[in-house]
C-alpha cells in the first residue's frame, strides 16, 4: 500500500504548468567562420574552386608553408614566427606518442586486437584521452593555472597550495596538486622534465614554460613535478592558444601514437594480448 | 636515488579485483551479488539492471519504469536537436550506426543540454532543499540562485531554450502518478520554486527540473543519475541516423559554398610571395 503524502496530493491538484510555445529566439541565418573561405566554382555552387585559410590560398600554403605553419595558422589566425614554429614542432615530437602503457593507448590497442573497425580506433582512444588524469581534460585547467599565477613566486606558491590543498591529497595513489603537476606512480615523472630541458634551450621558449619549470622544481622535494599535460599546457599558453583549445590540441598531438599502437595490434590474433585468468580475477563486493 | 614506494601499483599488476561482478567460467555470471542468468534475466527489466550497474542497488520495477519513461522523454527523433543532428550527419556520410549513435551520445557531455545539466539540476534541488530546511524561504532561494546569473532567471531545471513550457513534465507526472509515486519533499519544493519563477519571470519547470526533484525524492545522488543516464539520448540519435542512412549520401542539409558566411581575413599572399612581387 502506498503511503500518499497529503500535501503532495494537494500540490498535484494545484500544479499547472505553462503551455508550450515557441520562444522565437533570433537564430543566425547562416553558419559563420573566420577560419576558412570556400569560393564556389562557376557551374556548381556546391563545389569549391578554391579554399583559403585565414586568407591564404590552400595551394599557396602547400607550396610555401610547412604543416606546422598551417596548423598554427588554423588556430591562431596568423603564420608563426620561426621561433614559434620551432617550439610547436618540438612539442609535437615530444608528445607524438603517449606510449603503450598509457590508458588511451591501451584503449587503442584493445580496439585493435579486438578487430574493431579501423576507423574507430582513433576516436575510441581519443575519447579516453579526454580524461582528467594525465589526459586532455587536465590541459585547460593547467593553462589557466599558469596564466593566472605566472607573476607569483613559484616556491612560495607551492607552500601556499600545500597548506590550502593538503587535505585533498588522496590517502593512496597519485595526487595532482594543480592540473598539469603532481606525482606519477608515486614519483616525479622524468620524461616531462627532459622535454622541458630541451624546450628551455629554444629561442621561442616563453615565460610560462620558464615559470612552470621553476614551479616544477619547487614541487620536487614533495615528490611531484611536471606532467606531460602540464608541459603541453605551458607551450600552448606561451604560443597564445586559447585555454579552451588546450584539450583538443593535446588530443591531436597524441593521436599519431595512439593510432600507430592500435593498428599494430589489429592484425594480431586475439591471444597476442594477455587475458586475465579466472584465478587472477576476483569478485570482492564492498 | 631513493627507491620509491610503488606497492599500490604492484598490488594491482596482472590481476583484477572487481567490486561489481564478473564471469566465473563454468560457474556463472555475477552482477552485484546476483547470479545473472537465474536471478536477473527474465525476472527484472533492462532498466533495473542499468540502475543496478550504475549504483549497485536494484530498484523496484516501477521506479525503473519511471526512469525508462524519462529516457523516452529525452530521446526523440528530431534531427534539429544537437546530438541527433550528429547522428544524422553520420547517416548522411555513411558512418556506422554505432559510431554515429555513440558520437551523438558523447555530444551530451555538454554544459548546455543532456546529462550534465541533469546532474546540475539534482545538485541544485538538493542544495535548495538543504537551504529550505535551514529556514531559507522559497522566494529567497530563487533570488539567491538568480543573483548568480546577474538577476536573470537561470535556474537549472527551469526555463528552456527554443520554447517556453515543457510538454514532457505533465507526461512524466502522469507516469509517476499511474505508478503510484506521491509528490515527495523535493518535488513539492520544485513546484514552489516554479510558482515563484512563473510569477516573477513567466518561466516554468522543464523535464530536467521535474526529474531532478523526482529522482532526489527517490534517494539518488547527482553522480548516480549521471551514471544511470549515460546513454540517455541514444535512441533518438539512432533514429536520426537511420533517417539519413536510408537516403542518398550527402543529402542531409547540404551546404553550398555561399551558405557559410566567411568573416575572416581577405585573400592575402604568403610572405615569400610578397617578396617575389
């Protein structure tokens, strides 16, 4: 028997909702873009006779610009300087492969060995790469953090953050004290600092990368430091990319490695990857 | 260099300790303590199992029916809706139905529509309930929430883009009533908030507001509802995919070059080309 709430019953009787009607919001007549212009051929308005990226003809870019130039142009609206081009290219090499132990790569490999359609391997792994732990989901926060604090003394900021956020540290596992910085398998991750060492030597290295390196050094005694996502965020911020673009840019830069590892597994038998035995699979309900 | 403590990770290597269940080959398939083939299959609804997998609790069938009805309310075959539009684009370019449906579902991880606002709706009404129980009046709850948005009537679960009013609310009210659910404390408060909003701004409750309050009355947390509703829009996306999959490729809202308004830089030459001139 259902115990009816008397007040609720009254509400049911009384409640009258608005009649559904159109708001007539002023939606745009056309989609608009500042990035790409397509000029129609004279005999078919659906066929582009030329395409321009921020005003530059695509064929001209193919002739006279590098891939990195055009990549930068797409997002920033202008061609990069020599220093900016070099900085972005070095980062793209540094982040080209998250490696076979990264969860996003493992998702690609799993899809590959599972004989998932090849065109799905990249989207699958990129979706996982969107995560907030060592993934693209951490980049925007890292960019905003460094942009906001780059005038502050890094050592003092580390002490302040430890004081303010110390209680947030999980009892076990890694802790990212701020997006882009933290511990990795209980240690300071080494490869990000090696990437940064090289970036610091470049003429295009900007103030945020330099500040991030000092912040990372101040974290070291607390067993934390740069993470790859933080390095990417620092470079993106110095190059003037918008923080909201950070996640997608990080995914783009990681994509070659994800796809390569996924495809490597695609022709192997399903037995070429471990399948946890029954003995090693335990059900332990809370 | 000091050897770091990696015990946490070492303990998890080459083994899985599941808190949810699994397939014990030759024995059975287990799901949150139930033996699936004998205790769940044919005995409970699919939506009951969806809730079980998301929360660890097997709800009564009528509650699952209510949640299922909400899925119908939030997944309709109109390809103008953003997630469904993605499904239609998948159909027109001959992507697979799985890819298109999943892409549409992924689009609902959005600040504007889909599941995240539902989660935010539960957070709002549960916080409002707390405030109300602490003596804050309904009028003040509305004032305080609107103040966060410059005095505008932006309250999660109320108002709606494109249209005013929401035909899904009376539909869900009917479902809940027929299944014997009374109006609980959260829903009662949600109605009172609606009355204040209607009076002040001529805005009403939307499906999000109704479901947030209803599911709060059923004891769900915002995170649990987000998990339960992960694939909320899937069916409508599939419908829009199929609609376009069955027509000539590339014919869904085709765009002529001049259908896109270019607002960027005019034609220019590369620096090297300028030097040559």
